[in-house]
C-alpha cells in the first residue's frame, strides 16, 4: 500500500470517528466505580455530565470481591474504622488449615504447608461488616446504568484542552470508532491495564510507568460450589492444600450456610503459579482438583449434589503495595502534567502518602492497606483530588 493510500485510509478513519464530550468519564463497573459515581452525585454533579464505559452488566453481584473475607488485619480494620465510622466490624473465627487429617488453627503449634505468594494475607484476623452501609443502593446503580455505554477500549490518550468550555484532558477511543473526550478521567481498571492502553507511552516519566506497573494484580481462579448437604464444615477461612506432597499452594475459602435453602455455598480461590496459564482448561482442572480434595476430607460430599461455577481473574487484588512512585508523580503533578485530572481508583490503585497523612494513617505498615479498605480510600482520594483541582482552577 502506497503513502497516498495510507493517508486516504487514515483520513477516512478520522472522518468516521464520532467524538463525544463528557466532563466526567468513568472506566469500569466494579465497586470502586459505583462508589465514585455515588460520591459525584452526592457532590451535586448531574448524571447527564457523567459517562460510564463498561462492557458487561452492572449488577450487585459484580460489586463484591469473590473468595474469602476481604477485610483482614489491624491495618485494614483501622483504615475502615477511619472512613466508615458508622459501620460495625465484628471479628470472625480464626483461619485454619488442613494437615494430618484435621483442621488446625494458625495460632497453634502446627505449621501449614508452604504458603505461596498472596496466600498469607488470608491467615490474618478477619472481620464481617454490614454491606448495606458500604454498597450504594439500587437507585444509584440504576442511575449509573442509565449513564453506561458498552464498549471495548482500544486506546487512551493524554491531550491538551483547545476549548475553554469543554476542556479535554483525556480521550478514550473505543472499538466502534467512538471517541470519548473528558475533563476528568476516573479509571477503576488496574494501573497496568491503563498503561497497556495508553498511547505515546514514551512521553510519560519513568515514575509514571513504575506507578502503573506496580498495580498489576494477580492471576487467580475463583471457584464456587453449591453443596446440597448437611455437613459439619469448619467455620472461618480454611486452607486446603492442593497436594500433600508438592508445594502447589492452597485452595483458600470458606463455607457459608444458606439457611433459606438448607445448603452451603463454598467460595474458594487459588492463585496461579508462574508456570500456570490463565486459561479455561487450567481453571477446569482446578475445580476438579478442589472437588477431589474436599471429597477426601468430607466423606458425605461424594453423595451430595454439587453445582459449580468458575471465574478467571487477572486482576485479583494484591496485599502488599509499593506506592512510592505514585507519591513522586503526585508531587510533580503540576510540573509534568501527566497526572492532570487522572484518578486511579480500586483495589489495584495507588494511595498517596500525603492523603494518608491527612487521615492520620501515615504508618509505614499501611502499604498493606488492601482489598476493601484500599477501594474506599482510593475513591475518597480521587474525590479529594478532583475537589482540589476545582479550587485551584476557581471552578
């Protein structure tokens, strides 16, 4: 294809593109995105000024992190008590592991088989809470659905505003030649995924690259079983080894009694090792292994009716973060402009030291703030950053 043909093709593609401006653009449909939408509405932003790009359905089920309890450890409890003062947090039974034909507590003398990366977090003390005080109601979800557009994202571009009234700092190009332009971009995907989609990466600093790369998430398989049987399962979080002879890691999860239907829901997850691929065949083998292992431990399971479901995640939250690169990017926000009106939110988003100081949470151990507490704090941080930018610009 000659140069003229290429130029004509590019001109045709540009002519076919549809540009839409919205002051506030949210990428994602998880709990962080919903909480962010809710806070913008509470701050007086009209829903007509907000657009949400998320390909899948927005529903209550998708707002919860699958697997074992997501609030663990003193650091996360302290963070949650700081931002959710009207919510009660109740200690749950201690985590246990299966060894020598019995379930043993982590506080006992026995030691579990080697815990692989990501597994240790679930041995910390866990706490239950009232989800209704955290998750927005059905009305907010319905409003968000009315602002949703289902697109696959192709590229994200940093731009310089050319108009006074419609200040476009970011563009999001979608697979159907639709380009969304916005003043404020809120992204609840992982920082690593944001970097993958970002155009002209070489124009961003090393610290920006490092900030996004640090927020990668983990590869995990989430396994759910419906067990129609009355079995005396252990309470709290349980660790079930995938093998008693090899260091293959554990199935980590819990058994929840569903009184209304007289059955149990077993929610487990396992992290994939470096040599394991995040593919359907691997996930299918994992749930077959889980059922074999549980059947060896609980004899009655072999005669029980089991319903199974599997979910693959390449963004399961990490439990130990390095937010130092984000702190540098934040300090240089005005100097470089690369973070202008960009807000990363969610369980795999960075937290700034200055923001934690403002909350009285500036403790070196708080790099372990993760899962639910990190979701809430990054959303609040984004709102604080947005309000600060409005003040600085006199809007």
